[in-house]
C-alpha cells in the first residue's frame, strides 16, 4: 500500500491530512489513495476549510473528490488551485457548486478554467454567494473577462476578486471595470498590470491592488 494510504490510517482529523498533503508524499498515485482521501473528507463533515491545491490529480480523481464536496455542509473555503481541470471536471464542478450554498471562498488559480467559456459561465453562475474568488492564472482572455463581468452583477457579497496573471487585455479589463458599481462590497481587486488601468474608471484607487 502506498505511503499516503498507510499514513491516513493514523489521521484523526482533517488538519493532520492537510499537513500531510503539504509534504512530498501528497500525490495521489492509486485508486486506493483517492478512496482513502474521500473517506477522510466525508467523515469530517464539520470542516470549514478544504485545501486540495497542487495535488497533481488525474481527471478521475478530481471528479471523485469534487463529487463528495456537497457532503461537507459546513464548508466555507475551497481551494482547488494548481489542479488542471478538464472539461469533464468543469462540468461536474458546476453541478457541485450549485449545492454548496454555504461556500464563501473559492480558489481556482492555475486550473485552466478560463479556456472554456461555456463551463466558465456555469461555474460562476453557481457562485453568487461568494465573498472571495481567485481566478488568477486561469487562461482568462477578453471573452472570459466578459463572461466574468456578466456574472459579477449577481455576486453582491463579493469582497475580494483576483484575476491577476491573465491575458485579458484592455478590453477585458474594461468589461470588469464596467460592472464594479454592482460590486458594492468589493474591497480588493487584483488585476493584471493594475498600474496601467487606474484610468479606466475603476473607482477608488485603493480598490485596485
């Protein structure tokens, strides 16, 4: 049995698993590994934060993990950054997020989400209750920025938005800027080349970081 599966036998709570996933043995290499992690996740229903970033997961493993997330009915923070999401993964994630009404923070940096507009809009449409959204380095282009802008109109609780590291261009940034009046609670906005867009009608300069 793999080192991860063996180690999981001694974990008493999610914090222990989270500490282990930050070590060199964090990669899930077999179906048994994934099953063991699923067992841990579903057994700790009261967890408020789940960090599955940079897990080097295959498509089937990502789908398996995403599918059980609604069982964590107290989950408020989810980090899937660093795991490339296939179209199939995006489809499942969109369905899953609709059931996660208590989620407040979602990190999807470096997942490639921005390359598929169809599933991007479905995922963002399921996130209307979010307070923090990280879409940095997700291959978001001008079209993706336009999709994001339309979805932002229906995210009134959003406080922090990160779209840094994307090739949105001036047109994409203008799309985001145009809907900022709808984001009345926005405190932080992380844009690519932020210093070059302060004159695009982004409101208070302190909102751009």
